[in-house]
């Protein structure tokens, strides 16, 4: 079933083809084509009215992506085009001569001028609708995307994925954390290799540099072939999941938002891959939970449990620690000490910008003495090389005492 986006793109292509000055149309074809376009444009406009009404209630199964809005804004259907010229040059000619009734779908269609006004009015209404829909899309809360994703995922039959996963777990022999982890890495790597994240906003050089590609390679077979875009798409994927203990959990809000915005550009098979991966990760997380006590302990030793700052408990804990150590901070740049503590002692895998955004979010709820605006950490790192070294080595280095004191005070609170 064609999406609304596809219907509009098809109509846009048809009108564009008609407006090609090289095309030859006789008078009968001109009249019939103009009527066809008038009916189609009104049909699409009516669907947009319904779409907008549903979007206002946060009910949607498809979202228009930014590039689609740009395509439709640039679309030239009538003004200054061949269609306009032909309709106006024959504006007084009765359309009955071409087998067209004097009224169609409640609109007067006696002459070409009637058709012109019908098309013109609907195009103007469509443009106004697009502006409203674009604003509504921008204002949608993250939970809306998650709700649509969950609704769609319930329609997908995943029993066959469960069977494949169970067969794989049986074939590997005794289940260990290393085997489950390798299977997880393989599942994610194969997903990324498919290029399904190609519509995402490109990551920064810093975000790409933070991908631990060597570790990924170690957990995959030596003959695994990586696509040229693999590392860049890994950086994109990092924004779509979070660590909860040893479990890799899809962030449904970001994941769902990407799918909602770009689903109309993907095939059904490509969309299915997103649901398959999420299902696999859920089953992998369950398998880790069901490991023997010995394997569970081994997993804990081998993987530092990262801080999930989107988790309410950790967010509160972070806010409490920040308030407690404010008296030991000497300015905005001292946030770099806290960032390093989280990075080296608590598995905070996100980048500097993420820390700065988290702090901004926390400071909206609690008044903080020292702000951490965008770029704070980057400047601090450029001025102090020891920030690039693990905090476990600071006391053996020539690190200022105030940084050591702040680190110890923060660890005493946050690490307890």
C-alpha cells in the first residue's frame, strides 16, 4: 500500500512530466489530463487535512522527513508552467467538447478556466497545510515516536526470529558470556553493514573517533567484511541505544524517531530489519540474565557497567553529586574532572557534548552554581593534557591538587 508521501511524489512526477515542453499533447489529452490532475490534487489535499488533524492528536503511522518538505516546497505544478499556459490560453473553451461534464466532484468544470481555479485553490491550501504539518512535526515529543514504533512492532510476526535465535544458542554448545556477546556484536554489525542508517544526520569527527572499531573487530570473525561507511554508521547507532547493566537496550524514542521520519523512503524489507534487531537484542539480554552465576560474575568483571544518564535514578544521583561538590569546583572548566571520573570509573560512553546536554537538562530542574555550556569540555581538554589520561593515573602525575580533591569528593558521593 502506497504511503501518502509516495502518492504525492508520484503526482509530482506526473505533473512534472506533463510540463515538459518536449512532450506533445492534443487538445483532448490536455483537457483530460488537467481534469485528472485537478481530481488527484484535491484527493491528496483532503488526505493532508486528515493527516494534519491526526497529527494534532499525535496519531500517525508515517511522518514526512525534512527532505520531503523541501521537495514539495520546490515543486512547480501550475504557476509559470505549461499546464497554466494551456489552461489560460483556452480558458473560454467549453470542456464538454472533450467529454467533460459541467460539474465534477461538486466543482464547476464548464471551461478550462474553471479547472485552473480548482487546481490553483487546492495547491494554495496544500502549501498552507505543509507549513502547519512541518511545525507540528517539529513539536512532537519523543514519546510519540516510541508509541508509534511499539504499535508497529506489535504487527510484525517475530516467531521465526525466535526460532533462529534459539537454534543458534543450541548450536554454540555451553553458553558463555563471550559467546552471547559475540553473537550480539555480530547481529549489530550485520545490521549496520546494511546501510539502513544512511538517512541520519552525519556524525561529527569526534563522534566517529569515539567508536572502538578495534574492539568490534576482535569480537567478529577475521573474514567479516566491513562496508566503507561502517564506522560512521556505528557512531549514528550509538545514539539509538543505551547500556543498562550488561544489557544493550534500544532507545525506542530515538530509534522510533528515525524510523518514523524515514520509513517512507525504505522498503518493507529494510523496515523489518529494525524490528528484527530489537527483537534479537531483547532475546540476547534475556540470555545474559539466564547465564549461570559463574558466567554472570565473569560478565560483570569483563564489562564495566555504564552509567545510563537517561535513567531517572542515575540522573538524580548525578544531580545530587553535582550539588555536593560545587564548593570544590573552581569554574566551568572543572566539569572536565567530573566528565573524566564518569568516563574512567563508571563506563560513561557518551561524548563531551552529551555530558554538556545532560548537565543543561539537570540544571533546568536544580539550580547549579557552575554552568557547562557547549564547548566547555573541549576547551578544558585543549588546555590540560592530563584530562586525556585515565583518572587512575592522576595521583602519580603532576595533576593540580584541586583536580585531585574534586575527583575524590565526587567519587565519594557518586561512587558510593
